[in-house]
């Protein structure tokens, strides 16, 4: 048996050293499918700098505009705004504006493809609700850290259906308790009035999970910035929010027993998870957990869910923890899925990502972004007002000050508000919120905005109709026209 572990800062292992067992059964090539999608999207963003570097090399030569457009079509698949190229013979091309425009256009195209082609819909997604109800839950609500290295936590790391799991990200996984309370009330009302997702008399609970992160190879540098790269503080901070949420439900509605909690840690070097299991009384310890490396070491390649369940139950027992059977079955599924992700990183990234630090391409702020399911693509700041999300935004701007501003590139920010189209006036209110957030953001970071180092794209989406995004504003006003 494995002895109990505590949340420590371990020395960096060799790539994949903790996982010595052969590959799991890959469920019909899911890893290859996910890898191809990831590479397609990330290469589209990587091509932006390759394209602009090429264009910059001949910007003062004859026939610049025609040649630049040819390069753009080759690298990006679309043309650049003529107005940004027209005066290259007089002055240098504004590469910063071109860069931001390309980021926005690439995201818009990626988003349209996501909602039109649905590349990340899984074959077993429709069975997920039945599975969680069998485990004793009716809703799964996940709050990861806003760090872009956790943006793929739902569809990749945990292999859960993104449409069936609520995800809202916050810096340090310090989620908004009031927002979660509101969602809990909404969920229970739907159960009471419409028996969705199941009837209110069903013996199921609302599962709230928080996801923090750490880095085994660079624990003092590449951990969670919101917690000073301290894994213990990150776990304790996320746990404190979970407990406050549960207490809030209990104090307000006298039904705290309808809430179950789950604390998950992710090693951003290789996507391996650790899960802090609750005991029989529902309590969670921030320094006791079952680690995927332990499950992987005990399990055999191709193990069934039942065998993984027995492994996890045995590891929990060594720590003196006896979770409910339903929770164990749910957690066993997470570990089974995460072992596929560990194999994914082993096969395609030699056991550890090269970009163990921040490499996000833009900041996403507001409400929405269902289509962002990829690692290190976007830094999230879910918020309704800039004031309430100031902490998350400050962390994001700090990250992009190093990624972009230090190199002379502006910070691209996509402001988004999804709305329910069946509600009268919902679209108009969503558009207004975008403009309010835009003004507040530029006021808070006026120094960057005034220097042209902060640009925004404003978008809304009717999530009730599962529609594509709609652009409603952009700070890149070209010839008096907002071109996105």
C-alpha cells in the first residue's frame, strides 16, 4: 500500500518518470483527436507572429500591400485590413495593431468553428447525467484557477462533457461565493418547478469542486501566482471557499446536506491530478489526497472503471478516509480519465509540457467562453463588473505585461457576455454590459490604454440558441469603422 502523502514541493522528476505503466485503452483514438484539434488551434495563433515577422522584413519595399496580403493568406488563411498596410511607404507599419487584429480575428474564426462543427463533443456525453445521478449528484459545478494552464481542465484533464459541467474560473480558484449560491438556488428551483435535471425528491446532491494548481519542476516560480506559488496556500484557499459556500447554503436554506465538496489539484507540468477526498462527515483535509501517480502505479494498463474504483478506495483507506460510495465512483472516473490525459502528455509532449509557464494569447473577461477548452490559450477573468473582478484582472494584466508589453506588443482583451435569448431585452443588456466593462477596463489600466498597449474586442452570444458569437465593438476603429 502507498503511504499517505502531504502537499509538499517535490523535486522535479524526469519526464514521465512517475508513470511507468503502459498506455491506457484510448477509447477509439480520443487522444489523437484531441491532439489534432489542439495543434490546429494553437498553430493558428502561433502563425500570427511568424506572419508579422515576415511582413516586417519588406515593409518599405515596392508592392508591399500585395505581398503582405499574400503572406497573410498563406500563414493565417485571411487578409489583413488594407488601412493598416496602406501607409507603409511613409511610416513603419503599426505591428502592434496588426498583431491585435490578427489575434481577434483568429479567435473569432476558432469560436465560429467550435459552435458550428462541435469538435469537442464526446461520444459518451449524453450518458454523463445518468452517471452522475447514479453517483448521487445532479449537478457538477467546477471553479478552476483563472490561469490559462487550467483552461483545458474540463474537456482534456478530466475528460468531462463541457456542456454538462458548469465552469467559472477565478484567480487562485477563489470563486465568488454569492455567484455559486445564486447558481445553486437556480438549480434547485428548476428541480422543484420543472424536474430538471431531475426531480427535487431525488436523493442527489449538488457537487461543487474547486481546482488549484502547482508545478513539480518549478514549484517556487510556476505555481499559482495568486497564492505566491505556494501549493499549500493554494489548496487551503480553495478549500476555504468550498467550505464557505457549503456553510452559506446551510445557513440560508437549512439544507447543507445537499452539498458535496471536492478539492482537486493539477500539476501544470503534466496534467496529473490529486484529489482531496471527503471523509464520512464530508470534511476535506488540505494536506491529504490521493495522487494520480499512485493510482497509475498500482493500476494496470486498460483497467476497468471497477478496478480503478477498488484502487482508489484502497488508497483512501490507507489515509483513514472513507468517502461515500457514490463519491468514490465519481472520483474513480476522474482518475481513469486523467490517466488518459497523462498518457496524452507522455505521448505528444514527452511527459512534460515545454511551456510550463504562461503562454496565453489573450485575456477573456466577462461571462461565457464555452469554446475555450485548450491549455495556455486564454487567461480567464469571469466577472460582471471590473470592480468585483479587479483582483483577477490585475493578475491577468501582470501576466501579459511580461508576455506582451515587455516586447512592445499590446494586450488583447476579449470582453464577452453570453445571454439567454428567450428573455426579453437580454441581448441589449449584454451589449450594454460589454461597453460598461470596456470603459471600466480602460479606466483602470489607463496608462496601458493611452499608450495603445491595451485593445478590446466586444462580443455577445445567445447561449440559449447555441449560437455563434456576435461582435458588437472593437477598439481598433479602422477608417471610422469597427472592423470586427
